[in-house]
C-alpha cells in the first residue's frame, strides 16, 4: 500500500489538514465561512540551539518547506 | 495582589500620608493640601484600575463558556486515541539512549494567576527528579518559554508562540505535531504537560504520554488491533496531534477560568482599597477644615483682646 501523499513528502497530519481544507472549501457559503475559521493557524515558532533562541518563523510556511525538502530526499 | 497596582504610589507617599492622617494631625498647611490632592489622585487611579480589571473579568467570563465547550469536545479526541494505547497496554521502552521529549502547553498571555508558573515549576521538578539530561523540551507559549529559558536553556529545542488568542484549533495541534515529528532526534517517548481542569477554582499540571513506533509494536496487546506497519507511523503522528489538541484546549480553558478568578479578586481588592482611601480622604479633608477653623478662631480671639 503506497500512499501518493507520502511519496510527496507529506506527513499524515498535513495530509489530513489538506483534505479538511478541501472539505471546508466545498461547503455552502454561509457554513464555509464558519468552518474555515476552525482551520486557521497563525502559529509562529523558533528553533533553539545551545540555549539560544533562533529566529521566529511562520509555522505554516516552515512546515510546507520542510515537507518539500522531505519529498526531494525520497 | 492587593497592593501590586498601587505599590509605587504607596511607596512614594506612605511615610508622609497614611500614618499622619490617622495618628497625628499634620502640622504644615501646605503639606496638608498636597496630601489631600495625592490621596485624590491615587483614589482616581485605583478606580481606573478597577474598571480595567472588571472589564477583563467580563471578557474572560464570556470566553469561558466557549473554552469549556471546546475542552469537553477535545477530551473525546484525546481520550479516544488514548484508548488504543490503554487497551494495547503500551509502555515506554526503557534503557535505550533515546531522550524523552517534554512538551509544555502554556500560552502567551499573563494576568491569570499562577497558571504558567505552576506549569513551569512542575516541569522543573520533573526534570530535577529524573535527570535533565534525558529530556529535551518543546515550549508552547511565551510565558513558559521565558521561565524555561532561564532554568534549562540548553534543553529547549523548539518554541511556539502566538497561541492563546482564541480557542486552539485542531490545525494548531496538527501543525505543532508535524513540527515535532520533523525534529532530527528520535525520542523514546513524548510527554505532554498541561494544566488539567478540576473545577472553576482549581487545576493541576498533569502529563499525558505519546509513544514512538517501537514502543507501540512491542506493547503486549498490540496484535489485537491488526495495524499494518506502514500506517503505524501515521497513527503515531495522528495520536500525537490528538493528544496535543486535548492538552491545548484544556490548558486554554484553565487559563481563561484562572484569569476570570484573578480579575475577580483584583476587582474586589481594588474595591477594598477604594473604600479605605475614601475614608482616609474624608478624614484628612475634615482635619484640614478643623485646622483652619482653629487658626481663624485663635486669630480672632487674639485680636479681640488687643
């Protein structure tokens, strides 16, 4: 059982998030607005090395990038 | 909490104002007027603070119902995914050279009593008891980040912020879980620490555990579930996201209810202070008037004799 999304470097959570977004976007207008608010994510994160905090980065962008790199390795 | 708001003012004027008004009648007229005005100013500022805390309390109260609903809903996410591991009797593998990852779920905002420091304290205690070398730390939220970066900066690997503006969503939890999965090191176990909601007044830090693939495959009743090796990694990631969502939502509800209580207390204390200062203000005003009268009368009697 090979998963197409796995080959594309996505994690299961990312795969779920994408499919959830698709479902939300295909809802009717009034419910779509309400549902899309549940999918919003504006977290920021920073990596730490040797007790020093790194730069603050947008989590969504960083995740997408990490997965693209992951895909290239495979 | 009582005096925090008014502390600078108290420190500046305590020697000059509070005691003289109750014990001795002030001697200098000019000083008298000054203290009267000082008291008036302080009274005004306390009233303003009371207004702010009252508003914050109302805001927290309205948010609380929403947060509690999210918490009960998220519980079913977390508990359902935890059922698998309970039934399979999964236990963390010991003795390997893998570290344990500790995820601390706090938030960015303060003014909610001891929620964040309680969490950091519990984390620190755990690190001290079990040896900090075995742990790496992921911090969610600025408040605990500041506290953990003081005590264990070397062990922190990731920190998240901009959380706690609203009720945490599942996509928040998913994104965090993703980023944790992408960490370079392998961990024997992931411990998620959050504040458990006991009731509106009390909470305590607890830990839920998530396991790595090896631990799951080696658990005694694992075969009963007939999970393929290929989807095992998915299940692990997904259950991590579920547990995180549970922890985030419950931590959020605790924070809001703690903020409501803290603001309630602050409003009450401000009310007490306002009462006290109003009495002090009136007394001082009377003392000033009495002093003036005495002076006028003495002056009049003195000039009558002439």
